[in-house]
């Protein structure tokens, strides 16, 4: 079955651009010394500066600029020698000053790109229009325990928290590409340690601009902005729905309205929120309280020297040094903690492909089912390495290893403890296995004769019978060898 994006491409081309807001990992806000810690008591992390009191002056946090510069270099952007903060004017209850300090005509960086995988060995460059810094707004609280529901309340703790906005070119053509771009970008900011990438807490959030146009047409169609997407899955589903909605309207001859729409996670639809503003609606002008930011070549080179290994570099190294497939390397490097987990395991167990298989298979499955991140994993890399060594040493079979692994995840115990407690040691005693096999062959003489007459598929029946008799603990290689020897007499 074709995806929504592919169906739309029959008559229409899908054009997607993403605006990503990443909360920068600083201890204090962008223009004052208030804390940026998440989850504090409402309005406890505020001061006259971030609340916009008359007569106060903002002072730029240098660390904010350096984190944004690191991101610009990592995404192949050109850093402007001079950039300027501007006031973005709009009125909303969570914006105490009546304007947001952002950047517009003179952003920090522009003209960059990152590459994404779009098929077997094929890459695609996605342009980055600009990277700029700005302050976050507050948060409206519509439901609070123990207070009247007819009111909304405002928490200004988030006001003034430093944000970095990364705006892509409209180079994305499917929801799948959009998600791939987002995953790559999140990995980059996590590797740089400029943002924790937490989408649920809102420290890494995305707005999408999407439009359709007749295939081959150069002029862009009317764009719609999508908001309220706090996971990769929501981004993909919202875009898929919007592609179908716009395609249906265009096929029926209806116009697309330029607007902002919200993704309703419960209904699985987008709903109109407001008409989409243009830049002139915000009446941007340079902020008179902040001087221009001057960045010389020496400062840029100082930042370049401290850049860590980036996802694409780590991915290439995994393929080169550990000889694992590029697909494995792509999955394992999607997050810095996951890549580090793999490397810690391989340091203790020198079979990278086997470690990769378990991490990508059983481990990620259990993490997804329990909705946990790799940092919360109850199985340490050393525990996984110890279990794999037990499989190689014939202590447990591969089948039993899956049971042990599940118990390790649930209890946090070491594999040797679980194997000892539950009596799961693999049966590798030839005499013991030979006795079991002799009994099974004696109980099934007809099947044994049928095998000897050429019905080789019956061999699997005997293997299964032996494994059942030993509760799955028999050494599979020894079982196969002994069975073949006895049946071929």
C-alpha cells in the first residue's frame, strides 16, 4: 500500500518545510540569571527582566550564542559576522512584554544543510534557511487541581528560556522524509549537548509548513502550518492527514486556506486554529536595548575546535571499525546514549554484529513497549555482554537467552543470577541428551521410519520433541548432531 505522500505525488507534489525550536541547555535564561530548570513551582523562576517590568535592561547570555554557533557549524551553516535581535510584536497572555525578543532580518546563521537517508545507500541534502536565537514565552494553564476551571492561569517560568529556531528549506517531499530530517537534527543537537531533545517536555518541538502543487509546477502552493506535534509519530501522522486533506480539496476544486492548524491526537485530524500571519503582521524592528552581536573568525574557530564527534561521523566509524551494516549503524547512532551503550557493550564483548542484533531487536523492543529511553534501561551494557558470553560458552541457548533477557529487563538482575535461580543452564551433556533422544525415537518408531524413507521434514518434529522434553535447555547443535547420527543408522 502506498503512503499518503506517495498517493498525493500521482497528481500533486508535496512540499514540506520544518521550523524546529530547540531549548538550549543553559543554567540561566537568555537575558537574565533566572533558572531554566523544568518543572519548578509556577512563577518561582522569574524576575523583573524576564517579566518585562518597566526600566529593566536585558543582558545577553554568551553561552546561548556559543551553543547556537556549535549547531550552525554542525549543520554546515554560514555564521554571520554581525547579527541583530529584533522585537516580534504580538499580544498574548503568556507574553508579558507584549513582544518577543527574536531575530529576523539579521539571524545568527544561514545557508546550511544536513543529509538524510532516502533509500538504500541514497542520501538527500535538506537545506537549512536560517538559525536564530530567541526567548521562549510563558505557558497558559487551563486545568489546575483545586482551582476554578472557568479561569486560565499563566506560568511565566518558561518566559526568557533560550530557544534556537532552525528553519529548513522546503526540500522535504514526504512525511517520512520530514521525520528522518527531524531525527537527524535531534541527534545532532544531542551529540553537541546543546539541547536534550525531549519532545514530550517541549525542549525540542516542531512546526511544519506543508503545501501541494501540481506535479512539475515551480510555484509553491498555499501553505498550511501545523502545530501541537510532540513526537515523531505525531509529526508523520499529522502530515499524512494534511496531505490527504489538501489533495481532496484540490481535486474538488476547493481553495486551500493559508492558516495554522492544530493536530488533534485523539481524533487523528488537524483542526483550524487561526489564520496564518505574515512577517509584516509582527512589525519586526531592531531591539533598541540590545547591541548587535559581532562574531569574528577567531571565535568561530574556537567553537569549531571543540565540536564533538557528530552522528554522521560516528555512523561511518561504526561501519568502518565494527564492520556492521550501514543500516545497523544508522539505527544505533540515532541518539548519543544509544550509540554509547553499543560501544560500551562491544568493549566487553568483541562481537559487534551480535551485540547490534540484540540491542536493535530485543532491547529496543522492550524499551518501546515500556515507553522508556535508553538512559532508563535496567540492563547495563556489561550485563548484556555477560549474557552474550554465556550464550557463546554454551551455558544457555539462544532461545533461553531471550527468556533470561526479559527477566533481566524486569528485575535488573545479572544473567548468571537468573540462570542459577531458575535452573536454566543449557544441557550439553552428550550422555544425558543421548538418553532423551533414544526415548523419543523409541516412542515414535513410525516417524523414525518415515524419515529414513526420505521424509526429511520429520527431522524438525524430533528436534522439537527433544527441546520440549528438556524444557528448551538442550544444546541445539548437539541435539541436531546426535539426532542425525541416530536416525541415519
